[in-house]
């Protein structure tokens, strides 16, 4: 290749070397987060099974007579947590299961397990202390609050970049056959074998990984608020969305209940004094018609915020397209309002379907197996990438691919970069931060510039 052609290639973007550098730095930053999120995400795929296993001591109870009324059970739960208020009653899957009642005490939701016949308290535990809530928060914010949520979102943003650049690097160029494209070549030596395994694995899981990353963003603090603002500006916002944003002590049950307590049919007063205390005997009327509908579990029945308004029944199943929310007349048990998944805004439906698939609950065990396959592939990418980097790195430097002497931004690259900057706000912020760090600090530290591979 002549010097002129080399310079011509060096001025075109994206050239292979530059994309490789982006892939290298993105991978190096994302590796520890991918490991943590892949493991915690895999555990969360089995949330229903783990919850059932942990609750075994409170199910299959020995019953000899008729259970006490639901209102009596609520009163027993309130006595078990002095100073608490009733929040929700969970319909039991089976008659011999312990009754689950959620109360609130100084802003903390507490789950009370009690014997439906004797009203003995079997267990009380804050909702946020349950094992799968801990896994949920670890997966979403590494137990670091909204700062952790932003860090996970930043890692997710750069993982998207890592996947896109990885596809570019994998894209077949002058290759004959499918070796090294869809399956690794086994007779080309160790170096080629590991490179092929890394590239081929990445391609097979690329779509599923991008899907998981994109469907996880609505939960993140920065992206979630960003999305809310975009919906407000475009006139597509809703009164209450069916997922939380960032770190909050409230889950979808509470948010949905609060929504129906203050908006829509729930705001229509019944002929009762608003100052009158709650009559929990309404539960005895409401449970039979709700149970007869056989809504997907778990199903919660919640009182309104003020006396004289409709009660709410909600299926909070992880398979969100099956969720149903009902408005109930506490004096007659009549269903006065119903919201199905298809009644929601199309954006909320799309995100709901994505979240259900993200959690492995949209289409049964194949969904769980697909999530496990993707998580396992990501862990292998981390291992193989780290293995190749460690064995090929030059002594005394990080080992980033060398920087070409000149660059120019093509219109195509500019459009792609603008798209990601608009779609991923933390990616944009991190690019600006890295640029300022490079311009103000690293250029004045020759050792760091050389070690990081930033020499021009």
C-alpha cells in the first residue's frame, strides 16, 4: 500500500482501527458492570420460583375450620404493627396459604403473614428487605441509590456502543465461508480461535443484548426522567406510568394504587362522609367478585386514600400484558371501572412488553432460557475479551489499539454520533467529560497519555 493510500485511509471514518479503539475502551469500562448485571439479572429471572420457595414455611398450613373474615385479618395485621395503616390485601392462590397483608408504618411498607383461621402472626417483614427486592435494587442501582442507577445507566450506554462497534469489527470482509463469522475456526491457532470465539459469541447474542439494554433504560433515573420530559413535550405523557424510575421505596403496586386513589373513577365520591374512618368490612364484599375473575397473581385489593371513594384491585403479574386494574364499589362489590393492558398508551404497551421480556416472564420458560443464554454469552465475552487483552497487552502500557495520525468526521459518522448522543444522555455527558479530561489534564501528563494510548 502506498503512502498516499495510507493517508487517504487514515482520514476516513470509521476506519477499523478507530472503531477498535472505541470497542476496547468501552469494553474495559463495562466489563465489571456486565458481570454484576448478568449474574443478578439471571437470578431475577427466577423471581417467582425463588419467592415461592422462600415462602414455603407460610404455605400449606393445617386448616381445620373456616377462615376468619378478611376484615378481621386486616385488623390482626394492624395490631401486629402498632401505628400502621392498611395498604393492600393479597388474594391467596390456595386456601391453605397464609394470608398476606401489606401495611404502612412511617412510610415503610411491611408485609404481614398470618394464619387465616387463628390470626396468629407468622412473619412480618419490610417489603424492601425481601430477597428479590434486594436483587432488584442491586441489578438497578448496585445498592448505591440514584447515583448507582446513573452508574448502571452509563455502563448500559457504553455497552450499547461496545455491541455496535463489535458488530462493525465482526462484519465479514473478504472472507470465504462461515468460519470466523458464525462459528469459530479450530485449526488456525490459539490466537484466531479466541478471537473467533469472542466475535461469534458476540454476534449470536448481539440482538438480545441490545434488547435487554434498551428495555432496561426506562427504569434508570436519568434516562427515565429524560423519557418523561420527551413524552411531556410531545403530548404523549400519561398521568401515571406502570414502572418506577430510579431509586424509590415504592413499587408498582403502590404507584398504581395512588394513581387510582386520586384520578379517574376513584375520584368519584360515594354517599359516605369523607371524614368517616375506613370500614374494612368492605373487603368481605369485594374479595369474592375479584377472586371469581381469576386474574393473574399476585392480585392486590387496596382501599382509597380517603373514605367515600372506590377501592382498587390490581393484577401485578410480571407478565405485564396480562395486567388488569379494577375500580370497585365497596358497598356492592360491583366493578365500576376496568383498565386492561390494551387500554394504555401505545408507548406504555411497548415498554410493558419489553419489561416483561426483560424479566423473563413474557412467554414462559423459553423466555427464561433466552435470558440465561444472553447472560451466559455476556459473561463469556467478558472472560474471552479479558483473556485476549491480558495475553496481548504490551509491557508497561494499557494496550489500546494505536491511534492513527489523522481523522475526519464523515457525514455518516456525524449522524450516528448525534443519534446516540440524543438517545443516551449519559453517553453524551461522558463523552464531554472525557474530552475535557483529555484536553485539560491528560495532554499535560505525557506518562498517562502514553500509558492510555492517547498519543497523537
